[in-house]
C-alpha cells in the first residue's frame, strides 16, 4: 500500500499544472503574512476614559485639521495694516480753497447785480426781493459748479451763508477752515476716529469772532473736508496674513509617537489625534489591499524567476524542488509570525530571537544559493510589514535585522563533510546577527544601555543557534520526504557498515576492492571538472552490487583460478554479465538507495559491447549479432555517471596488465577513451570535450600513482656478507 501512495505521489509531482498552483500558493502565503499592513489599526476608547496602555501612532501623518485651524488663527491675529498719508491734509486744504474760490466769484457777480439794482433806485421791498432772488440764483449756480467737487455734500444754508456774509467774514471763514483742516489732518485719522476728529475740529472754531450762521457753515465745510488719512492697506495686510500663514508649520503626528500614556485621560484632543491616525476608523479601504497585492506580486515574481532556474531541463516537469521551497517558505512565514506574537511579552527586541537564517541556509544546501539570496530580500521586506503592525506601518529595524541574518544564512555555507560543518556556518550567522543588533542599537544615538544591549546580543546569538539546530533537525525530513541526496546522506551511505557494502565485501571481495579503486578514481576526476565528487565516490561503492548475485562469474572474485564461463556458452555468459547493472539497480531500489546512485549503477556500462564473449561466440561459429552482446543501457545521463563508467573501465583494464608502466597506462586509458567516444557513450550527458580531457588526465595521474614502479629489493645476502658489512 505505501508503494501505491508513493507511485501516486510521483505522478502528481510531475504534473505541469502543479507548478502554477505552487506559484500561486507562494504569493497567497506571502499576502496573508503581510495582510495586517492593509488592515486598519483600531482602538476602543471613549471620551473621558482612562487609557489602559500606551497608544502610539502607527503612521506618520499631517494633522490637516489642526494645521488649518492654526493657520486661520494666525491669519485672524495678524493686525490690519494702515498707511498714514501726510499729503492728504494739503489736498483737502486745496479742495476747500477751490470751494471758496468758486463762492468768491459768485459773490462778485451777486454784488454787481445788487449794485445795478441800487442804481435803478428800486424801492426797499422791491430791492430786498431782487437781492433775495439774486442770492438764490447764486446758490443754484454754486451748487451746479460744486457738484463735481463736493458731490452735493454742502447744504444750501452753508452756501447761502458764505454767499451772503461780508467780505471780512468770508475771508475769515476761509482762513479758519484752511487752518483747522490742516491742523486736524496732521494727526492720524482712521475711519473709526473720523467723527471724533471732525467734532474736535468744529469745537475749535473761535465762536467769539464768528456768528452762529457762519459757525454752522464752517462746521458743514469741516465735516466735508476732514477725511481719514490713516487708511487700510489691503495689499500689505494680505501679504502679512499670507506670511503669518506660511510661518505655521504643518502639525505632524510621527510614527511611534505616544498619543496618550497609560493611565491618562482620553480628552477631545486625544480623540482627534486617534481619529487622524486612523485608530478610530474601523472602515476597510480597498486601496491598501490593492497596494499590498502589487507589492506581493512583485516579490513573488522575483521568486518565480529564480525557481524557474531549478526546473529540470529534460523530461517531464518535476515539482519536487518547488514543493521543497514552498515548505521552507511556510516555515519562515510561521517563524516570523510567532516572533511577532512574542512582542506581547513587552521585552525590548524579543523578536530578534527569530531563527530566520534557517530558511536561506536550507535553500542554499538543498536548492540554490542565488535563490536563497533573493528570498532573503523578500523575507526582509515581508518582516518589515509583519512586525510593523496595522495600517501599513513598516518596521525598518526588523527589516534590516532579518536581511542581515537571512543573507548570512544564504552566503556562509561551505561544502564539507561531517556534521561539524554546521558549526562554522552557525558561528558566522551568530557573528552577523550580533553585529547587526549592535549597529541597530548604536545608530539610534544617545546613551548606551548596557543591559538592553546585552539582551539584544543574547537574543541575536540565540537566533543563530536556533537556526542551526533547526537546519540540522529539518535536513533528515527533507531528505526523506523529497528523496534528496544531500552530502550528509551520501556520507551515511559511504559507511562500510552499510548492509549492502558488507554484502559486497563478504560475498564478492574482489568486486569490493575494485569498487574502492573506482571510487577513488571517480571522485578525483569529478572534482577536477567541478562535478559532485562525493556522489561519484558513493555511487562507485554501489555500482557493482549486482555482481553479488553471481559473484563467481566475475573474474575479480575467482580466487581459485576456476572460471565458470569455461563450462557454459558465450550467450549464457553474456546474459549473466549483462544482468549485473540491472540486478544491482533492483537491489538498490529495494534498499531505498537514492535514485541518483541507482541511475549510475544502471548506466555505468551504457550500451557498450561485451567484447570478450562477442568474439568468443563468433569463433564458435553461427550467426552472431553485435546488438545481442551490447548492454541495453541507458547511456550515461550525467557527468558523474560518465566519470564512473570511465573509471570502472580503465581500472579493470589497468589492473589486468602484468607490468604496467606510465606509458602503457596512458596508452591504455587513451584507447578506452577513444573507444567510448567513437561508440557514442557520452552523447546523452552534458560532458564537454574539455572536461573529458581533464577527466582523462586525472585518471592517468591517479592510476600512475597507484601502479607506480617499485624498488626491487635484492634477496637476502649471505650471513657472512651481512656480518662483514
């Protein structure tokens, strides 16, 4: 039953549509992790309540209403600007003089008319009537001529009085009017003070030298002539008000600013600030959700572009790597959310304990270092909003800390053997975490709090420790679930106590020795071309495990010199020899050995010809097809498989030489290489000609070191010679 589920799972992970589902899930998980950034941050308080905790502003925002009120108040409090015009006094005196000039002309005309009436010897009543008529005509003429000057403000009585008084009184009235107007208007007169200034001027008329009628006329003239000379300056006033408004800086509520402290009263001003920063607004707005979706889409696209580099280039699409990435992605998001919840314990920077470095570290080991670096950037952006809270607040401190820690996890890994290889990586992550925590503490300026700094350093170190422990603990999980051939798994498989290796040692000791030699050759050659040397070594250990089924039929295991092939036909011998790669692959599958090793065991002979039995069959006569004596394949699909195939061939060939010399070894290796190339055994792997030459040189060098010439020690000398020596 488990094998049925495994087969179903293998079919599912090879579906192309699952790739797009995983891409969508990556974005959805990222969106849900940062959803708080789009949600409104609200508090439940009322007027005159007592604050149960400190309430801080989640955003930085301008309090526009308060700013406008302050600006209106500044504009209203700006004093009105007035201008004092000294020339107004002379201007009004001149206008008054014009009035008296017009009246003086009319007085002369009236006097001339009166003189004519006197010459006509008119009687008393008739003369008075004529004089009265002349006076009224003069008043009419005066009103007509002064219409544009006074605007009809002087009364008829005033005109009548000035036209009828004596020349002495007329001149006196003009002098009094001019001097009074000038003296009065030398002081500043506002519109509001105009009536008082006019009344004061009227009271200054010397009533001892003028009669009541002339006083009334002068009063009328003074009310007309005395005008405001300290007047409102609209432009200056407007400019002053504008300057006063500009001087008012916008009222800003800063992010993190404490609006009300715990235990303080909730006033109207506090409620207003809470409303401005959105803490009282529980209405959802669509724009933050759309903006968050755009940000998540951008981050997801960065990850998708890197994940596409991990897709297999040949065969059906395999989503194992994507599923592995998704698991790590979910792990990091969960860790960030848990660390965000830790803030409720009210310990400064308790969130520094988040072991975020384990995610990029796992990605570097299992997937790709470049993908881990890109994910570190995405994780940093996400953490800024996760730890920032609601209403789009961004926690720059946590974003920088997570970026440094995650980058350390992505970049510090170095390939090595043994579980102690995690120790240097953990120490490097701890160093980066501590430096990041110290930098973020010192960059704030001000005094240094030793206790707080020590706590932050301890949390940063603990974060690196937890990240390393998590990585070590999760590696077996990923290896088992996703059938990953990690270096640690390879090291475990290389243990000589493994049941299959012990089986080879006990049942086919010659094959075991051959496999050890092939492993040494293959590992060094793979490392020379940048391939996986450890994989080649371990695969070489197991590549001939199929020989244990019929170990006596393989020459390296024939210790007593008896060859079973001498008693059977070449066709049967061919069948037995040809079966060992596939018997070995079957045994490896049953032992649940990783697929990469099984593939190398199955491919290590490719489709080569079993030449010995092919030629033996031809010598016996009958129709012999070359294809019947070729391995079914497949040919080598990877660099490691090709190198193991070559190492297997040259080691067996050189070992069969009676007196190997460096020249013979080089010639033999070259002939085997040429034979494999001409036979097209490397056509299906990505091994280049340059790499093939490098592999050849490495194999020759190693074989020459193994089969080097030894010093021939002479037989024991006679005892007498030894004694004499």
